[in-house]
C-alpha cells in the first residue's frame, strides 16, 4: 500500500470515530426522551395516552422502515440546510442521527418495559409522581439493559457510517468504496473492512462489559 | 376507637375483552386504629383488589372508602399522592430497587416526601436499626435473603412514618422460619409504634399468629368478619369453615352414617375425650379429621367423627355432658370442607 493510502486510512479511522461518536450522542439526546415517551404513554403505563402513543409510534415506524441508503438521499436538502454542505464527515452526522433515533427510541422503550411492574406499583404506593417514578425508579432499574442497548446502537451507527461513504461522507466506508471497490484495490478493501470489524467488536464487547458491571 | 378505614358497599368491576368481572361485591368493613386486621381468602377471591382500593391503586366502581373520615374517591391526583404517604405498603415480591443499595432504597419515600439529604440518611439508618439490618446498609438487594429483603421493605415502608401499613401476601414467598420472624417483627412494630396493620393472606396460620380481627373474602364478597378467636371457635360461613378446618378429611366408611363435629375451646383441649369415651362406654368412633391450633396462646381444636350406627345418641350425650360443642355435619359438607 502506498503511503498516501495509509495516511488516508489513518484519517478515515478518526473520521469514522468522530461520526459514530457525535451521531450516537445526538441520537440518544433525541431518542432517549422519545423512547421514554413511547414507553410511558403506552397502554397500562404511568402516563397512558393512546392518541399520543399512536402518533409517536407511527413516526418511529415510518422512519425505521426507510432503508438507510434512501434516507441518506432523501435527507440531502435537510443536511445542506443544517450543516451548509451535503458531503463530508460533519454532513454525514445528520442522516446518521436521523437514522439512529427511531432505533434508539425502540431500544429504550424495550429496556424500560423490562422493569418489573411491582417496582412501579411500590413507587406509586409511596406517593411518587409519574415524573419522579421515571427518573428515580424506572431509569435506574433499566440502566444495565439501557447500556446493553447502547452497545448495539453505537455499533449500528458505526456500520451505517460506512454507508454514508456512498453519497460523499468521509470515514473508512468511503475509503473502502473508493479505493477498494471502484479501483479494485483488494488490499485496501480488506484492510478497511478488518478495521471496521475490530471497531464494532471493541464497541460491542466494551459496552457489554460496562453493562455487566453496572448490574448489581 | 378511631376508625382508620371505613368501606361502605364497595364494588369493583373489571372489563376484560368486553367481558365484565366483578372482583368485589358490596363489601362493607371498618378497620380501627392500632389493630392488626387480617383479610383472608383463597387466591382469586378479590383480597388483593380490596387492599389496593385502600390506597387507591385501584379505583372502586361503586361505594365509598374513607381514610380517617376523608373520602378517598373525592381526592385529585395530587392529594391522593399525599394520602399515600400515610399508607405504606409491602409486597410478596418485596419490590425493592435492584440497582440501589439498601440504604438508598429505604431513603426513597423520604426523598419523595421532600426530606433533606442528611436527615434522610439518619432516618433511614434508624429504620434499618428497627428491622435489625443496619450492617447491610451498603449491600444490594440481590445479595440478601428473602427474609432480609422483606425487612428492608418494612424499613422502607416505615421511613415516612405512615399511619397504616398494608401487607400484600408479605410472607407468602418466605419459608416458615422467615415468615415467623417477619410476623414477630410486624407484631412488635404494631405494639411499639402503634401502627395499624392490614394483612392480606391466604394462610390461616398468619391470621392466627398476629391478627386481632379478620375478614374472610369469598368470590369478591365479605363472608364473615370479626374477632379471630371467635371465628376460629365457631366459623359461621362456608368460606370460613373451609379456611379453619382441614381440607383433606378421610371419607366416611358408610354413606348414611351420622357425622358430628366437636369443637374444643382452650379448656377442654387438655382432656382425652376419645379415650374416655372408649374406656367408659365401649363405643368406637371413627375419626375423619382432627386439628388443633393455638390462637393467641389459647388452644383450639376441632374433630370430625363418624358415629357407629345405633349408638349415635349415647355418644352425642356423652360429649354434651362434658360441655363440648357438638354440631351435626352433613356428608356433603364434610367432603369439601
């Protein structure tokens, strides 16, 4: 491999990590509250509200059913509006976030649903308000499960970030596509793929370890 | 005596998949301050629903429930939360926060009530001392035994200085030794802190051991209520008899023989009546079931006998002369009592 490609790969690793980090962070900033809403407004839960639950559920389901590649293209005008450009690392963060939010929301909803109804009943019997119950009972109890979910979500975002290479996003995905696929440089292709695998595994296993440690 | 709860013709209807189910029918009850009140019934009888109406975890369909004279049904959400701080509850599955330490669990109700940090900790430690678990304050619930977890739950319940403690099958998940320890603790708390306790259970032994009065719930209806001692000595309803008397008697040897039930009170349980009967009269009776228990330190017992043909009147006379209460029992009643 020539030295400029090695340099590009080094740069790609950094870009991939950058995209993954910011997109994951932003998707949790939006997805966590959305997941809490999906959970608490569903039938039989503490803020049960059928119309609201249906609306949120519908939005999430529509976003989830769009293939990520289509979402990337559809979002180009929006991305340009937000970041001023539709190509590059920063621009990729926008579609990555939009794509990950519904997944995060569903994952959060499922983690919260695992909390034993008995604990919530105990909280209600103590005279706690719904908000208090969410913050001090449901979220702490669901923390290990939320962390397991986060490990899956972050590795998914990392995988998606490679796809962003198709429409001009940066990172390892773009390198694999441009040098490895379009220019038939098999060594570049395999190097980048191997690096992606290592990164996903590190995130997944590291996340699992943290989650296990958090479980009392 | 001050009345803590008054239930007036309380009914609760559930609608499940379009089908109605009446969980409580016209239940009227009164629970007084300082007593340990038992609510007993078979599973599915409606006792868990009943206890949940007391802190409005369940709303009633009709009827009223008042707590110290205040109609619970008339309160808005905020006021209900305030009232609930006076009505603590413990559960069969303990319902402790698994991700929080013992101390932090006990502090929860204080935090909800808005007690400041330092005071919160001190109060929680005091409650852990009451239940004898101060040394476990930094442990997590998963590392405690069932009995210890229930103790933590009791400490948590007591922390906010409630007026009433509701126990929903609180000992049903525990072994007999731990059950006994928890019941002793509850009795002790009742006496020292003048705390009114309402106990939901399906086990007669729990009622015998600590309750002052008991209500028997059968398919959503109040079958019988009164002093534990009098219900044990002389149960009036079918549901009460089922709970008081053993459930697996022998079948009578003949279909048309007469059966009697002897009930002993504290005095007569000490005398060997059957031996005397056989020795003095030579009549041989068949014991179908027999059971003795101690209620509040006094021995109670009952025995169902099948009488030999032709000698029924002499045998009944023999027991009556000795001051025993003798009741005729129908074969059908014996079989499923």
